């Protein structure tokens, strides 16, 4: 199995996070500040250079005004639509 950061699923998650950040009208710097992180934090997240743990993802969801379960559901739907969902 390839490294997680290179998998299409990871790219799909990053695209969703960026979409939600832009939808609320936040810059990377504003989002990073809201998370009490340096500006480079969101840039690194969105470029795939930095991974988020579940707690950081939850915090980011709060800043973006989306529930973590809602983001995960949207993520799963995007994988199904793109034909990238893994068989269970």
C-alpha cells in the first residue's frame, strides 16, 4: 500500500478542507490564527506536507463550522462518486 499522503483519498480530504475554508471566506492565515497556529500550518495541511490527527481535524472542523461527522460523511460520498471507495 502506498504512503497515505500520496493516496487519492488523502487528496480528496485536502480538497474538502480547502473547499470548506473558502466557503466560509477564510484565508489560510485566518484559519491558522483561529487554530492558534502559525500561518504556515494551513498551507502545509492543504499542500499535503502536514498530516492532521483526529483532534486537529476536529478543531479545524469547528473553525470551519462543519461537524466532524458531516465532513467524514461528505468525504465518504466524494470517494464513492469518484469511484475511489475501497471495497469492504
